C-alpha cells in the first residue's frame, strides 16, 4: 500500500511536518533587512540596460507577501529582453514563505518542461557557484527560458524542500529565517536553436549575482 502512494505523498508529508515544527517549536527568526534597497540595484549590467521597476498589482502582492522585491526588465542593443525578479523575505514563518515558481507560473498558463539543475561559476578566490533550476516554459505557441533559485542565507538552493529543511535548521541554530527567490526569464523563438539566447542568459546571471549577494543580501550564516 505504501509503495503505491509514491514520492509525492512522502514529500507532502515532510512539508507538513516541517510546517508544524516551524509553528510549534522553532523560534521566530530575527528580522534581517537588506543591506541596500533593491530599487537601487544597478540598471546597467554590461550591455543590458534596465527599465524602471514595475510594481506588481496589490492582489499579486497579497499572494507573494514579500517584504522587498525588484521586478525589472533589461534590454540589450538588439532588443532582446530579460526579466529579473528578486523577492526577499526578512523572516519567514507559516503563511509568509517563498512561493515556488512551479506553483505560481502554471496558474498563469505556463507549463515547465526540460527541467534540470545547473551550476554556473563566477571566477574568483573563492569562486561563486550558482546552483539554479533551468527550464523552458511553454504557453500555447510561446516559449520562455527561465533560471531560478532559492537564496537561503548564503546558499544557492534548487529544491524548495531543501530550502524548507535549511529554514528550520538555521532558525534553530542562528535564529535566521530570511531568504529570497531569484528568477530570470527571456523569450525564445518558436522554432530553431537558442544556444545564443541561453548563453546571453547565463552571462547576465553571472554579471548581476555577485553584486546582489555581496551588496544587498545580509551576510551568510556560519
């Protein structure tokens, strides 16, 4: 009988247990403000020029429940655009947690395909390794390429389940439950290869992430 329930059942059960622990046992995390206002994030990233921040509709914000966020489109000289979204929580408790793109975007008509975990590396000493979920979104004849990850107090996580686990552990050890979701999107052609577009996307991520991590997010735990 248990074998027939499948992995989704066990994942759901684990999340339920984590939620109970968060509300009943784990101390509330310290409110950790950003080092800088996200609206001051650079609007020039290499050849990419950012347009003004686009505020979300209040109804969307009621669902997201973020403390701070950035929603900006960047354009290159050829007219290609990349959307950057950063949603930040100063502390997370039940009802005020990061929403997975896999739950939100399908509700808007977009379906995830070709999902895989990837690692991008910014050279340095030490280097910065960015773990992200890479996927192609499809809605009718439209396609978009997306990369996203959970920023968990210095960690780059691709799994919402591990994000919850570290949330509990860091709350217990460091009294920290701050976190963020970073998501980038760009349109894809209906047909043909898109290696150049993907290369541009990866280069864009490598450009903005070090600044976001070092100058805007609170210091890492540990």
